[in-house]
């Protein structure tokens, strides 16, 4: 290092240790940033030109700026502190989550994808119409002009076809499947076989996170798509309603926790929420602003409570009420109602931990709760004269899911094949 450079950073007479400390810390932090980036590259969690790559470039730029400003130690120190905070919160929170010691990461995603959903006054979030893109995981995603998942009907295609509407959460939207591979797509393909060819068109109303509260609103106000009322409606439900299990004094429309949380889960807030910026400090500041000044707020935060075992009669009652209300609307419109109880990947739901979506339910307690819900759904459907499809749970294994409850391509195909005979008969 030249004498001029040494003097600049305070390592030559007259010594300026305030400069030297800043330069030394910046050098050490730069090495730490490079090591962290190398680790993420090694585990295939860092690629070129993604938000995460720009995060590391941003950190290195801050450190270069800190060294460039060492003649003004206070200013350089402020920039260095910003780099330290953003490195600690970003890489640190990711490392904790990677080690299963934390739940949320402030590190920007490795790959970016466009916004999928937009804010809605009643449903909180709905799919953006006419959206087509490839997800960060490489899945082709398409939204129709009516804001449903899948493809638009061709001109005149619906004239001679009965519409089959499918309702559900992320397991109906099918976040683990690309176009043509969702269970709604596979059901449409199965219905094109044999004598039913050309008789049905399937419309996928599924939206991640939706409970029977949202399905009730969808059924009442948004059931007709492409100008044609459905002949029958399939509801694949349960898991998302259980998210509200054991929340004290639960709002009867899940408006104290679940509905506001959808604004963040589906990233439709303008500022803050679940959005992650290039700076973790800025991310936290935006979240603080949104939590305290945004109109959409949480009235209950159940994540700080201890989990509770056993059934929740309050949620059971609300779930049954919503089922009956949906059924009544469909009956008045002469729309056949088909109910399907949720399937879950029991192989991944055996521990004492909580994977996050259900704040007060341990993993090992989820399937018993879901079984209770499915039994309740079956009893209520029979009483109402609706159809309940008892999909054989034991025939679905770990390979049929991509995680703890969303179908793999194989699982979606098998699920659709189980439904197809019932749909052919009920929706003709």
C-alpha cells in the first residue's frame, strides 16, 4: 500500500485512528459479505442479476463509500453502521431461518417475479387479470381476463359446455404446479375423455389463503365468470379455516387476524407488509410505518401465544355456518355443490414445531384437526343434500405433495382422477 493511501486511512504520521478503525472494519465486513455471498452461491441460493445479488452489491457499495468518506469520520461511520445493520439483519435473519432457528428472513429473494395479486375491498387480495409469467421456481403461471387461474375460453367455447367452478385456497390455485398441471387443469383434461368430451369447461377460482369466508363472498358476488353461471361448484376446503383455530374471541368473519393478514401474505400493500427491499433497515422501517399508520391493521397477533391442542368448537361452528350459507346460495341458483375435504402430507406434519401458517397449532395436531373438519363437512353436506367426495387419504403419500399440503404434479393428477367420475355425473 502506498504512503499516500496509508496516510489517507490514518496509518501514517500523524496517525488518525478514527480513520483507521473505519477502514479496518469496512475491510473485515467486506470479507464477511464475500464469504456470505460465496456460501449462498455454493448452496445455489444466489444467482446473477436477482434482487439478492443486488443486495450484496449494495452492501459492497456502502463499504466502498464508507472508505471514501473516512476524511469525515462521523459521516463514514454512519454509512458503516448502515452496512453493518443491513448485513446483520439480511444475512443473519436468513441464516437463522436456514438453521430452523427463525421464521422470517429480511434477505431479498434470489429471483424476482411480478406481482400476482391486487388489493380488493371485500376479498383483500385477488389475482391480477391477464397475467402471464414464470415463477421464481420455474413454473408457468397464467391468470385469465376474469382474474382466475388458467386459460380463457376460446370464442364460442362455452356455448355448449357446462361450467365447473373450483374454489379453494393455495391448494386449488395450486402453487406447486405450472400451467396444465393444476388439479383443475387435470380435471378438465379428464373430463375431455370419452363421452364427456366437449361438455365441460373448468374455471379455477382458487386463491392462496382463502377460507370459507372468502368462498362465501366469491359465491355470493363473483361466481359467474366469462358471462356464464357454473353448472356445479367444487369446494376443496378446510386447511385455511384451521388457521384461525384457538384464537380467543375470534371474529365471526376472521376479520381480526386472517383477513388483514392476506394483505401481507399476498403482498398487496403499497408500503411495508411482507415486501422486502434491498435494505433490511428500510424494510423494517416500512413495516413499522404500515403497522402503525396503514388503514389495514391486525387486531389480533396470535403468534406470540403458546400452541393449543384439540378441536376448537368456535371455529367448527363458523366453518359449518359458512358451508351452509354457500350451499344455500348455490341451491337457490340451481348450482350443484360438491364438497371435498382437505388432504395433507402427514409425513411432514409429525413434530412439535409450527411451520408458520397456523399460529396456534402444532404440526402433529394439524391432521387430527383436519380429520375433524372433514367429518364435519361430510355430515353437513349429507344433511344439506350436497355431494361430498371422500378422497382416499391413505392412498396419497409424500410423493403426491411438494410440501406439507400442496400437490405435486403427480398428486394433482391423481386427485383430479378421483374427482372426475363424480363431476361427470353431478355437473351434466
